[in-house]
C-alpha cells in the first residue's frame, strides 16, 4: 500500500498522539470505554480536516482541543441524562453521616467533582505536563483563564483530598 504525503503524516500523527489523546479523554470523563471512543472520534474528525490541521501552528494543541470539546459534550450529555432519570426516582435522602474515605481520597472522584473547565486545566497542566500556553491553545482560552482555573481547581482538590494528597497529584509537596 502506497501512502501519499498527507496520509503518511496523519498516520505518523496518529501513532505519536493517539495514546495521549485517549488518556486526556479518560482523565476528563473518567470512563475508559468512552475515552477510547472520544479519541477515535476526534482522530476521525482530524483526518477529515487534515489539510487544515497539518498546516496549523500547533496540530497537537488543535487535537487536544477537539478531544476536550468532545469530552465536554459527553459530560454535559451524561449530566442531562442523569437529571432526566432522577425525575423518575423516588425522593429519598442519600446523606451519609460518615464520609466514605476511599471516595474522598480517590483522585478520579475528586477530579469528577470539579467543573469541566477546572478539571481540563488541572489535567492538561499537571497530568499531561503542558505549559500554560499549551493548555490555553488546547482549550481555546486565554493563559489568564488557564492560570485562574488551574489555581481554583487545585484549591478545590486540596479541599477534597487534603493538601498532601493534592501536592502528590502534581508531584510536589505543599
């Protein structure tokens, strides 16, 4: 099989970035199967626009943005679905007097409690080790927004996980 230049470039891009894009989707949604689907859907979308994507200043940032947008849509859809289902559930209190320590310590659970914007900034900055500028490019927001959302997200994680656990999440003690 002979590949033209665009096909070869996309194949190389796919090989180098598929795992990272799937990991990003997983960290944003918390759902492994959904993450694989989102990464695949994003790559299909990138292939359809490859002529434009390959000429972009930052094709990887563009790809991360596509994944983040798809994840955001998936999360919003899941929230809407849960709300519809909740309308048919009997109303009862699910308050627990003793906190579930395992759930509080679980980073994925804590990340899921952050708003999508904060979660995306924290994940891109600390889990994927992107710079503020790279994160801003991926999310289509300003560097100031990245700084603000990351700071607020980390503060919320410290509250949820404790200072030491949140520090370990980003690889430094606080």
